[in-house]
C-alpha cells in the first residue's frame, strides 16, 4: 500500500442520516457506481466533526492542524466496496477549501463553523454550529459519556465503518480513495436536535429535505485516520 497523503484525528462525529427517494441523488452518481440502498431507499447524512493533528504527506501547517468540518454525503457501492460521495463540505479556513477544490475537485465552501463538546456529569453534549445566510444552523446531540462498541449488524456500524470515498476529477473520471481507521466506538444518543435551513445551506434543490426526519442519529468517538491517494 502507498503512503497516506493525509493523516489526522477525526473526533466527536455528529451524524444525522436520512432515508430518501433515490431519484434526487441520481444526477450526483457517477455511471460506474450504484446507490447503497436500504429497503429501497437511498441514504444521505449530515456529519460534523473535528480535524485534529492534521498532516499532509507527513507535514503540518501552522494554523491548519485543528479545525471543524460539516459535510453532506450519500452512500454508494462499487461491487463489494461501500463508500460515500460528498455533496458539499464546509470548513472555516480559506486555504483548506482552496486546496480541496483545486487539487482534489471536492466541493468545499468556507464559512464560520464551530464544533463544541461539553461534559455534564455522565452526559456529553456535542454541537456543530454553521453561520450562513445571516443565521446559525445547529446540529446537537446529547449522549452518554461512556462509549460502547457496536455490532456489525447495526445501523451504527453501517454508517460509520466505511473505508472508501469517491469523486469525479476535472477530466470526468471517477476516482476512489481509501480511508483507514480502527473500528469506532459510539456514545449512545439520549436526545438530538437539528435546526438547519436546507435551502439556505444547500440550495433550493435540497429544500425537500426540510421536513424529512432522521432515520438514524449517532455520536462517534473517532480516532486517528489515514487517507490514501486516489485511484
């Protein structure tokens, strides 16, 4: 295996997953991939988390080691491989957005974004706050502070143990990259809140998600990850 081009710690991942009609996702699907369906429904997730100790080809950039990200992704299959395609990714750093757009053709946008983790006794409160369009958009999860391992037949496992990402390069070719990490533990969710204006954040083509309730919510502990060059 080649050396990773990125290593980092991805921690405290807030994940809200929705089961939706597959049709709106078809325009974003490369022709050589299939949607990963659950009972005939496509799956799409909002995920907010922290980048920590970030290194590019083993090098750190002062001021760019630790930062939050919020992304919208959907789930795909390539034969036996299950992975994700990112629709849009928000970070608070202009340089990170520029590098991701220019070199990797990823759909990054720079906007004020905060990630918070608060402990209250035996409870954790995780929040991801995006400021866009003159308003604040919030993902919030209250969970037990003691993390647990999940079983392989659980929805938690299905949505967190994905080791392949896909995108389309500037020549129109589908590219695959590998994300390696140990099995992740989760913090059992007690309650959650999602306050997001889909039209403002993702455009009118995604406004139909405004009234869709999450199928699944989880708070993932995370770990060190290694991302390998695209194939």
